[in-house]
C-alpha cells in the first residue's frame, strides 16, 4: 500500500464536472494498493495518518495532528502511485492491484480511517476519471509505503 499525503488548505475532487468530495483544511490522501496488501496494512496506515503531527502549532512547529486542528480527510484512489519507471519511458503498473482487489481495499481503508480518526471522510470515486483540485499547505507532502514500514526496524 502506498499513500501520498498532502497537507492542504482546501481540496476537492470532481467527476464529470460535479464535485463529489470536498474538504477545507486537512489532508488529501492519494492511495494505491498491491495484490499482497492485507487488513493489517490498512490498520497501520489509517492509525498513523490519523495521528501524524504535521500541522503547525502556535510556534510554527509541525506538532499538531488533524484532530488537533479539526481538519478533514479527502481520500482518492490512484493506482499510478505504483508506477515502475526502471525500463523505457512508458510506466508499468504491474505492481498495482487489479480493480477487483483494489476497490474493496480502498473501501476498507476509508472505513478504517473513519474508525481511527472519528471523522467523516470525503472520497473520490474509485476507477473514475477524477479532476483533483488542491491548495497545498507548506507545501507539506509525505510518502508512506507499507513495504518500507515492514522492512525498517
């Protein structure tokens, strides 16, 4: 599982010209899954993201979590996070889970994020051609890859 986290002043996602998910200040999460991802991966990432202290406190230090600032989440599926660019100029997406596996993982992740954070979570539409708009705050962009979490001690 890979997650690209962007701290935002605002973000929205539209499908066919209609906004289907929108947040004010908070975190925009782009998520991608592999065939080998398990429920434990979803738990680890949902718990970590819910508690990440990447918002500025009164001293300008990244010391506050999303709950501290009463922010919101917007989660967008993005299989291209698993792009492999080692060979040639056309990325390969062979490592990304097929939609039959990825969609249930996406839905479970959103549910777990709601569970761990206690917040409503806005979403995109899995598999749709989405137009994402955001104002990145900082910019602050964080990368989480569960394979890296498993191999590091």
